[in-house]
């Protein structure tokens, strides 16, 4: 059993309050923030490269609103 599997098993035995505390601890860890920041920088760089190659399209706000409304009405949230 890997360490991650052991942690998952132990976490499953925690009370709901303890699970929330564990989640908050992980969510607020400096390492996780650093990893998310690095991923964000990669995503932005990829988007800039796509724009430089002309691989962009216009944003249709009304279409986006329509999709959001449909999902909200159907209960199908991402």
C-alpha cells in the first residue's frame, strides 16, 4: 500500500469536521499554492502562444449566458 493510499484510508475514517480541517490544511499549503501558480503561468503562456498563432475566436457572451442558464435549470453543474 502506498503512502497516498494509507492517507486516503485514514482520511475516510475521520469525522466530517476532521475531513474539512484536513482539506483546508491541504488547500492552504504553500506547496499546493506554488504548484497552482506554476500551472497558471503555463496555461497563460499557452494561451498567448495560441493567440500569437491566430488561434482565437470571439467570445459570445449571450451564448455563454444561455449555457449557464440551461445548466442551472437542469441541475447539471460542472
